[in-house]
C-alpha cells in the first residue's frame, strides 16, 4: 500500500546570507503548479528544494488547501514538529489539524507515558481516514504501533441522560477500562465518586465529565474545569474512552502506515534520517526487552 502513496521530500539547501523565498511569489509560480499537478497525479516520489523555516509551513498549508489528500508531515524530531505545528495552527482549521506525539515523556525512553500526549494520539487514531486531515509528527511517534479500530470498540462506554444504570455497575465499567479511582480527577484515566456524582476524565476529551445520578438514572452530564470545579457545558450524551496507549494490555496493534489510505501525501525532509531514527527506536526497545 505504501508504494501507491505520494512521498514528497523537502531538501533545505539555503545558503548563508540568503533570505528565505517569498511565499507570496512562490504561491503564484509555475513551480508550485507543477508540484500540485504531480501530487494530483499521485506520482510516487517527488523531490523539492529551496525552502527554509516558516516558508515550509506555508507550502504545506497551500498543498493541503488545494488538494483532497490527507497529509502526514514527518519532521526530524519533536521540537521541529512542534515548531511547524504552531505555524500551521494559524493557517489550518483546528478540526483538520493534528499533532501526533509519542505517548512517552522522553525521547526513546519507553517507561512513563504522558497523559496529554496519549490524549493527542487518541484524537487522531479515532479520526484516521474519516475526513481530510493534516498530521504533524516525528519518527519516535510513528514508531509506536497503534490499536486497531475494532479493538477501540472494547475500550469505551457510551452513556446519555436518562440511561438506567446503577452507580455500582457504572463504577465497575470504569474499572474494566483500567480507570483509577482517586479523591479528585487530575488527568485522563482518573475517576472519583462523591455521593451520586461521578467525575471521570476520559482519554477522548480535554476536560473531565461530571455525571450526576438520581437513583439508577443518569440525570445530567457536564464538563467542568479541574482548577475551579466550575461546570462548563451541559451534554446529552458522551463517550468515555479508556487508554488506547497502555502497552500492558494485550490488544492487537499495527504500524500507523497500515492505517494510511492511498489518498495520502507523506512529507519528510530526510528519508535516511527517518529510517535511522526508526532503527534507533527499535534497538532501544530490543535492548530493554533483553535486559528484563
């Protein structure tokens, strides 16, 4: 499948003292039209040079705006990916723009996950191929395999106001999804119970939910702010999603490239560096496995 996907390689060859190219001029040039035509024809490999800094982000935005393809922009590291993602935030609709990080706190340190990174990965995994998206990522992030979609169905609960379910049964469902009961919710994966109120921080939402029971009936569902505890928004129905990145759970996982459809454009600046980074991550994992 990868052979039929367009791969665009950007080579940065700017000389010292030379200003970056003007995107306004470049956008009108025949070069950009030729590039767009090559992409539209789904040519397998395309090489581009002469771009520098923020001009690359403007080019990616133009390609995304003028084509119907998903774009996967693989930068050399997390810092570079974050820099260009920040550029694109002012250019691309937030519903179509995703930052796809590694789920771990440190580069090539496969021990402790970062809850915010897990949330960002979950956002993308659930939306893959459902609409046209622009994904910004880096080698360590795509090295991690992701849970296949049929397994996701086992990892969430759907509820709505008016549903009949006992508080005890609801708590058990949260435990089944590996949620932790705490005094207060702080991060995704936490839930707390106070009387007939359950606070739960799903991995599919950037704010926790407050679910009020009246007997065995769900009376209300709201989001709330962790710091102030003030409710933000009333909801009729929600999905509570468990941790899709918990590697201790034996779910079927695949390489992200198996999820990428043919109507996609993969952009990278150094294919050899990408290969080396993926190889280094593999060696780190293999080394840690052998140490156990």
